[in-house]
């Protein structure tokens, strides 16, 4: 894994262990999703510990979003994308090919 469970829990300000299994699955899913957005696997492109900090933060953002919003839709709330979040960070590193 690129982002460790303790990093995500720190980002989400979670101190307990009740949701560790859920968060671990969400980390794996977020890393897979971002790999596909990038067009390459971060684990093979970057050596251990060399994944840029902003890509790690994008993973944490995505896990945080999925953790806080566990349903496919939200009723009664007006949402806006967070500037400089997942899409913006990934766009800078994406392997563009046509």
C-alpha cells in the first residue's frame, strides 16, 4: 500500500480501531482508482517511499470522502467539489496518451 492505515486515520482524526477493516478496503480501492486515473501503477512507477506527497494526499482525500459519504447519493445537502483535490492533483501526474 502507498498510504498506510495510520496515515488515513490521522487525516480523518480517527483514534479507534472499529473501522480499520473498512478503511483498509477503502485505501486499496482509492489507490486502484487513482492508478487508473493516472494511467500507470504508482507502486511500479515510484520506488518505495518516493510517491509524491500530493498523490498520497489525493488518496487520503478520496478515502475520506468515501468514509464520510457511504451512499451513492446524498439528499438534502448542497455539495461542491473541493478545489485542488483528487482530480486536480492526479491531472498533474497523469500519463496522457492517445
